[in-house]
C-alpha cells in the first residue's frame, strides 16, 4: 500500500514538475514574444525618431529630401548646414556688433596698429558678452597660427563676402585697405537696407491697424448689431447676410480663430524663410506694385557692390561669383548666378553667359548687361560693376522715398472700401425698416 502511495506521489510530483516546466517554457515563450514585440515597437519608434530627426536636421532651403547616391556625403553636408543654421540662430541680434567690429578693425589697421593689438583693443572696449566670446575665439585662433579669415569663418557670423575680402587682403598684404573698403561697403549696404525698412514701416502699420480694427468689429461690435438686425424681421441683403455669417464665425470660434490665425501667419513666415515656399513668397514680393521695384533695385545694387568689390580686391572671377551666389538670398537670383558661374568656369565670357541664360533679362536689365559686357571687354569689369551699384543704390533710395507716398492712397482706399462695405451692410436693413414705418 505504501509502495502504491509512493508511486502515486512520485507520479503526481512528476506531473507537477512537468506542468511547472511547461508553464516555465510558456512564460519564457511569452517573454521572448514580448521582447520581440518590444524590439519591433522600439525599432519602429527609433525609425520614426530617425525620420523626424532627418527632417529636422535637413538643410532649411529644401522642403523635401532628395535622394543621393552618396549618403555619407549628403549626411555630412546636412550636418554642416545644420550647424551653420544653429550657429546663425544663436548669433541673432549681433549684426550691429559685427558691423562695429569691422569698422573699428579697419580704422585701427589703417592707422598702422598690428592685428593682435587691434583685436585686444576691441576686446577691451566691447561690453557685449557674446561679442567678447567671439573676439576671444578669434584671438586664440590667430595666436595658434590660424589666419584671420579662417578664424572669422569658424564663428559663422561673417558672410562669404566678408571672408573673401579679408582672405585676399591677408594673402596680398593689403588687409588694412580691404578692411577699409569692406567697412565702407557694409555701411552703404546697411544704409540701403535701412531705407527699405523705413519705406515699409508705414504700410505695415496701416495693415496691422486694419487687421486689429476688423478683429475688434468682428469680436465686440458686430455681434450686438446682428441681434438688432435679426430683431428687425426684414429680408436682409446679401452683404448683410455675409457680415452676419462672418460675425457668427467670430462669435463661436473667435477664441480659437484668432490664435490659429497668428499661428498660421507665423508658420507662413517660417515656410517663406526656410523652405521651397521661399521662392513663391519672393516671386509675390517682386511683383507687388512699388515694393517689387524697390526689391529689384536693391538686389541689383547688392549684385554690383558684392561682385565689383571682390573683383577690385583681387578675388578671381570664379571665386567672386561663388561668394556672390552664397550671399544672395533671392532664390531666382541665386539660380541665375549659379548658371552664370557654370559658364564662366568653362571659359565663356559674360556676354556668352547672358545669351545662354534666357531668364537673365528678367533679373538683370539689358542696360546692366551691356555695362558688364563693356567692362569685361575693356578690362574694367570691377569699375563697371561698382558703377552699376552706385546707379541702383540711388534708384533704390529714390524709390524708398516715393513708395510711402504711392502706397498711402492705395491703403486708404482699401480701408475706406472695407469700412464702407460694413456700414452699407448694417445701414441698408435699418433704412428699409424706417422706410416701411414711414410708408405705413
């Protein structure tokens, strides 16, 4: 009996052990399955993160990533451009300090001070912490044997035009002269940009005020008037019904609509600045009455001063065109300069390049092209380009003065039409009721 009980117990123990082993194996399989699922989920999450990171790190001049056979090269270029963009964002607001640095450095170099004394003197005088950090970095690089232009380039604060002027000045032993010329050209460029900004202040203020007035009417005034219009119990004209419809939208969704509108405006600015929509926004600006003319004249003036200044400083024409292309912000102009550069690089003249680039007349007028061709043939290309710059700087200055005078009546007409339309939509039903009462 005991032997049977012992055998039964052993059998039960064996079955329990086997059951436990199966349970352990089931748990192990479930754990492995969970791990595989987790790994798959992690892989998907990581892939999503990589896709998002790739989108964020893509250079902000393109909206969609282009495939390239050399992924490593593309990645390096992307990382380099991203670093430059991030450095540029960190250096926002330092434009005046950079201009002051070049101006002070040129004055002291022309006076005969050694380069290190110039840098240390400027460091002692400046109070801006970011600027002190930048100058300290330049001093450290120069003391370690780096040329000034390379030290400036690594700061990501100076344009390719600035770097090229300083480099040629150092290599030719004419750093003081080139820095003085660079300071003068930057001052002219700053004055021109200031004139453009001043010309745009009035229309910007008027448009902002018009936007605020419309918002105020839609949120606070029209809802009360709509109640009155409904109470009249008359057939409302189409203009009044449109006003009521818009007012209802403001009343129901105003708290969402207004922030969303500002968010859309901000998004549009970002898209217009950092993506392929930049070309579309620039196309619109260059075709606006008055504003397009000013933008075109300012762009041609900058073309002349950058290319002419570099050639006068001794920069080879191919390298000068590369610098011009790099500092140009207008997409269509950048493409034209790239095409001209390709033709010059293979040995063509500017005359041939202009003939082969059919869109050149849309950007550079025939008179500008003829001045460049004549300068190239006579060996005075730099002087011709600087002459073009002077001519179009004066034209842009005159346009900037006249532009507010031209835009003022146009904007007043737009505002008047808007106010008159709202008044018409509100007053017509009221007069209709008054007329019915008088008739009865």
